[in-house]
């Protein structure tokens, strides 16, 4: 594969709500929700005999109503026999991204890239990858590298712990003690290739305290947001994974300092007695961009 400098657009992905594509009541409510992204699920949430109905319903829905943030379609696994029809429906529905389930190797990403290229998919259509199997965890760095190649569309990893627990036998203990090393592996792989990373779902949407604690844990591990199973979880995810005002103020100060003519081309500058490197500028630009997105949304809501 040809290595290339790949630009990943800055997105706000604090809350990523999953909605069954065949649930008309859920679909009807999506446009009024404050989720940063919505995953319209054609995979696990839809029974095999309802796949065609779900695809048709989703195409009709997205033709007339879009979520506030990104629209992502989770397609079925390649071996399911539904993948190609899912892809075709997705091109008609014009989502922002496709979410590939159970990604285990770079070949899984490449197969999707090949199909999209052969079918003239728009360049702005992105790919997200579910990392939810032992092989997916082991191969996460190589999978993430596909986002750094020429023509790469991969933007984001989503961790799927339910499937991972099932395949490994690791129980669903409070604090995710024995899962944290794997969560950090996925996070490190994502960051090494400039990808976003979304933490796994919290299954009991009635346990607000447990959900809040897991959001804080995911944030402290470095995740950008959390995959959600219920609208009641959106506000807490947005709050927990939101931007800190003091950090945004510092980020804008760093951007302004590097913009000074005397600092042009310098790799390190002195800002209020602290040495700041150009790598901090990259982080500052991304944080400020996220803050700008939040401010624009508040202004239009």
C-alpha cells in the first residue's frame, strides 16, 4: 500500500447513538436529538428476514430527514450475504460514513475500499471500523494504517465489547478491569494513525450513575466519545466528552502565538514561561475546531 499524508476532518463525536434501521418510531425521533452522530444499524439490530425492508426504510428516511450530526450506516459483515445490497442502499442514502462490523485485518478495509471505488462512491464518504474480536484487537495497528494510505477513507474505530466478551469469556465486571488493556490497545492504534476512537456501549441505560462513571473512564483513557443505545444517554455523553473551556482558551492562545510573524517556522516557542512545541499546535487546532462546532450548534439550536 502507498503511504500518504492523509487528512482526517475534525468531527465532534462525543455521542454516537445506534438506531435500528427498521424501527420507524426511533427513526422519526432522530432529527430532534442532540447526538453528534447516529449509526443507522442494518446489522445486529435487524433480523435476517427484515434486512431488505430495513434498507428500503432507511433510504426513504434519509431522503427526507437527516440527523443533526453525522449519519453513519452500519452494514452487515462481508460473509453475511447482505453486504453488497447494504453498500448499494448506502450510496442511495448518502450517509457520511459506513461502519464495518467485526473488522479483523487490513484486507477487510481494502475490500470495502475496492467496492466503493468500483462503484464511484463520493470521495467524502468515510469508513468506520468496529473492533470487536480478538483478531481485531491484535491487528488494530495494521487496520488503522489503512487510514494513512493513498485513497484511505478510514476515519474512526468503534470498540465492540459485547462481542469481545462473548469470544473471550471475560465477564462484564464493574470498571471493566480486564478489558482496559484492550481498550488502550485500540486507542493507541487509532491515535498512531490519526483516527478517532469511540468507546463501547453501556448496556443498562437505566443505570445513569454506572453510565456516567464509564463515560468518565472512557474520557480519561483518551476516547473521543461513546457509542450509545438510548437517547437518554446523549446529554451525559456530550457533557463528559465535551471540551473544557480553560483548555480551549489555552488552545486559542497557542494558535495565536504560533501565528505571530516572529514564530513563523519555529518548532518550539515560549508561551507565558512554558515551552510549547508545534505538535501542541496541531492538538490546539483540533480542540479549537471542536469548540467552534459546539458554539455553532448552540447558536442555531
